[in-house]
């Protein structure tokens, strides 16, 4: 038991010392690796599609990690919450890259086709809704808006649960066949949403 406490204290101390700027740098690695793979022709016969998919998948992974930090912190009694804002913003960064890749490289700014795709393809519509829902969260993810909005800030940021649900379905429907990783991501999302619902029920039960 004593050894476990020592390990816990050691990890907690290390976590507190991590500089957030290094975390931002670390989270740019997927984008850098994608550029390297593109330059060396490692992205297959349709590199644009691969870039689009990789950026979207990276964004979804980071969004899942963002929402996982709270339950992980409670389970381990180690404060990972301080990383949530940084990882969330980097998730939005990759979502923006994913969207711009689709809009500029795939659709080539053909606005009539963009509108048709959004209205005719449900997975694109869901992805667009998720993206739009995350915009106000990214804008308000700073100390200024936290102080300005007060209690409304936490209520606003609950939208992330709806956004990640739509994002999970979007990624699940992107492929023409069922992909195992997309199913796993969606199951994790459902688990996180379930944990959130259980927490809300407990809070309401105390009132």
C-alpha cells in the first residue's frame, strides 16, 4: 500500500510539472507525420482521401480523450483535468483541418456541390452539425469567457456531449463498410455519455 501511494505521489508530481506548451507541440505530431507521409508518397493512390480521414480520426480520438479525462481523474485520484482545455482545442484544430481538406481539396470550393452533399448525405450533415456545435466551445475555451459567463460557461460546454455523439456517427458512416476502429470509438463515446447521464441523475437525485 505504501509503494502504491509513493507511485501515486510520483505520477501526480510529474503531471503537475508538465508544461502545456509541450503538450501542444506533442499533439501537432500527427499533422507533421501526415505531411511526411504525403511527401514520401506513403498515403496510397488517393492521398487526399487519406489525409481527410486521418485528420478526422485524430480529431475524434482527441475529443474522446478530452471527455475521458474527468472519469480517469476520479478513478486514479490524479488531476488530468488541467490538460482538458489544451487537448480539446487541439481536437478542434484537427476538426478544422479535416473540414478544410474536404471543402478545399475534395469539393474544391464548388459551393453548389457542397450544399448538395450536406443535404443529400446524412454523415456529412452530422459532421457539419458537430463542427458548428464545437465552434462556440472553442471560442470560449479561455479564462476570459470562463469569468465572463460564470455558471453559464459549464452549461454551454455540455454541448460537447452532443457534438461528440454526432461526430461518432459521422465517422461510423464515412466508410462504405463497417470498420472496427469506428465501432470501438462509438462504443467508447456511448460509455462516456452513459457516465455523464448517471452523474446527472445522481445530482438531480440529491436536489
